C-alpha cells in the first residue's frame, strides 16, 4: 500500500471515519475500473463506491521527488505532493478536491520521504475530514427536514 494511502487511512480511522480496505476492493472492483477512477472518470468512482457500500470515494495520486541543485550535499531534500478528489457515490458528485505538498530535508532520503508524506497527509486530512463530515451532516439534515414536514391534507 502506498505511503500516502497508509497515512490518510490512519488519520481517517483515528477520526472515526470508516475506511473500506484495499483488499476488499481488490475482489469487488476490476483494476480497469480503479484506473479509470484515478484518471478522473466520475462514473467509475461512483460505481466503486456503490459496489463497496461506501458513500465517499477518494481518488488521487502522490509523487515524491528528490530536490537537488546539481551539487552533492550531505542533506537531501525530498518534496512530496498529494492530489485528491473526494466523490460522493450516493449523490454522484465531487464534494472536494485538494492538493498539498511538503518538503523535508534530512540525512536519509527515505526518512525524509516518510516525514514529508506524513506532513502532506496531515494537511490534507485537516481539510478532508471536516469536509466529509459536513457532507454527511448536510445529507442527514435534508433527510430530517423531509421527514418532519407533514404532507398537506386535501379536503374533498
């Protein structure tokens, strides 16, 4: 599992947001459909959510780049970028899109990369979690409003 996915999943679970595991999706959804969703196909992302029984589907990509100025240095800078789209499969809409990056300089590239993904993932979840919770709350308020209004009676 990619570092960025691990970090985001951990943050969501810690905030009480249920997460469908990748291993479940592997058997329920074709690789072709996953690739289509990652490339921006909204209907594929919606279909994945419906098959997994999940309202929220998050798709995106993450990159890691060694930042150099062409000279050998004892400290190595690593820049990571994570871009996501959050889709409501129940409403067939994009509810958020967000990108974040982080750069970490250190003696070891892997340690810097892990820390940079942690920082970028933290920034993303600080935006995504309240956005998802707001989406769910708005959906519940609409349902409650529909239930609380009695149907008009007609006199015959």
